[in-house]
């Protein structure tokens, strides 16, 4: 079973310049000035790519995070400084790409598409930490936008 619909992968492959294993939404982007970081980074994305390869994107485990020891943070380099942009979702649906809100962390089935959410890949931050961050990976921003008055972004990641 593909983790992400093929059409989504194809779309994001063009934006990323590599074929991602996973494409996920970054969560927590509305807090602590992160909207401004995304807004500024959107200008970078117009001019080129934002990736771990050119140092404009960083994805790191945050084991001392007081809310979640599995937290994985996403930062963007804007104006020469690495600034927090958000987090890898704690739980998501790999089929439709939806990040689940905290109240649904115990949900065993996606409310949108019905996919079983008990497999390890549904617990995304831990999955990314164990299968990508602890190994070799490349990641990039495949999309930043402001479609409904809130900046949002999508990241693709693959093993190298
Ligand atoms: Zn789903």
C-alpha cells in the first residue's frame, strides 16, 4: 500500500526535485510568531527550493519537549537565522494526509477516508524520528501557502 496517493507524490516531486516517501503537513504553525516565519519563507520558495540540502530547512528531534518526548521540530532559515516553523504531526492519516487534532490521538480509524490508524506510520513524529532522522534523509518544503488566511506548509521527506 502506498503511504501517499500517487497524484500527491507526483505533484510534490516536481516541487521538491526528489521523489518523497512521505509528504506531510507541518502543525503548530499558528503559534509564537511562526506565521511570520512561513510568510517570509514563502518568498524564498518562489525563488527556488527550501531543503535540508541547502540548509534552508532543518528537521530535528526535540526529546526535551515538555508536551511530547517524540516531538520533531521543523525550522526554516529566514534572514540568515534558523527559526522555528512548526512540528511534524504526532498522528496523521498516511492515506489522505490529514494531521489529527489532539482530541483524536486515540482514534483507530481515519474519520475522512476510513484508513486503519494503528500502524506505526500513523504515529508520524516517532516514525520520522526512528526511520529518517536516525538514518540518512533529505527533506524539502513542497508547498507554502495562505489559502484561508493562515499560512500553512507541506514537507516531503525521503531516505538517502
Ligand atoms: Zn484518511
